[in-house]
């Protein structure tokens, strides 16, 4: 080959590579420049703006959530993105660090197999580690093309760099051993128990007060009725006095009929003026 033709070919090669979808793995490397890419062709999932890419030669199909589904192998992949910095929200930041690997290649440098758990979340890989991740409830969810952790916090774009600053995938986070979520749950249970106890005390007090008040009213009514049947004293107003004088009426009584008048010796009754 002539030197000038070789030089033109070498100059044109990067443009050709970039023109093949210009898809990049998380560490910023063009996916078509990798050693295993000679038999693959990655194409963007969307025509305009940044988007995820899928290997169309292998039959991978773009999914609405940004993953790639291979019908023949029944496999799900996280592949590349058109943004070399992976700062775009269209880049699905799932399994972007090196917690998992595919055929010994770190996940930040290549495509990564992804396992969908029974609850709809995702874990990196398709081996025993992925199964453990699913069984322990450590998978992440994808909402509107973005990764959402179990605490409902979306993993936003990184601030600098392509690979080192992309937030790590929570799908490989250690098993929870207690923390803020557990503490919040315990606090909620304790608070509910205390609130229920206070409510029960208030209710019992209200019921007790109701019965006490009703008994008091009945007692007061009974005492009032007894006072009404007691004979009231009559009032006698004397001449020359403004205020009446209270007198009590006494029923007249008759002296015993067998009472005898005193008599003087000799059989004659004693006159009253000599008693």
C-alpha cells in the first residue's frame, strides 16, 4: 500500500469509528475501539440527543428503560452511551463501577449483564452474586431511564470525570445491618405505641368523668326532691314590724282526761287563785 493511502486510511479510521454510533463505555472509551468490538455494531437507541446504545449485530434490542434485551440468549445488558462523560441523564448509570465484571473485564470498561429480580428491581451480573443481591432485596429500580435506590434517591449525573465520579451502583451495596431506615421504623413503632397509650388514658378518663357527672346529677335531683316535701314554716307578721317573724306551727293537743284538779282537805276543790 502506498504511504499516502495508508496515511489517509489511518486518519479516516477514528472518524469511521466515531461514526459507528459513537457509543462509549462508562470510563469514556469508544465501544467500537475495544478489542472485542470487531464483530459488533453498537447503535444509539434514539436518533436525537444522547441515548444508550445496543449491539444490534448480536440482536440486542433497546428497551424503554435504557437496557438492551437479547431475545436469543434471554439476557439483559447494560451497554454503552453516546455521551463519553456519561453525564447525560440519558446514560443509564447502572453497574458503572467495578463491583461486577463480564468475562473478567471490569464493568466500567465494557457491557455488563444484568439480572432482573422477582420484585422488578435489578442487580449486576447473572451469577450467584446477582441471585444473592436479589434475595437480599438490594436491587435497584429504573424510573424514567434513571436508577433509583431503595431510598428513592435518583442517581444523578456525575460532577467531573467519566468513570471515577459516576455514583457507584447500589446493587452491590453491603447487606443492611441496621441504620437510619431501621431506626426511623423503630421510632415510628414506639411513637405509635405511646400515642395509643395516651389516647387510651384520655378515653378512659372521659368515660369515667361522664359516669361521675351523671351520678352527681342524679344525687342532686334526689336531694332536691326530698327538700320539697319538708313542711315549710309559716310566717306571722306583727303590727309595726316590717320584717315578718318566723314562727313554727305546733299542733294543739288535749290534756289527758283523767287528770284531776287539786282538792283541799275536807273534800272541796281548791279555787284556782289558791293553787
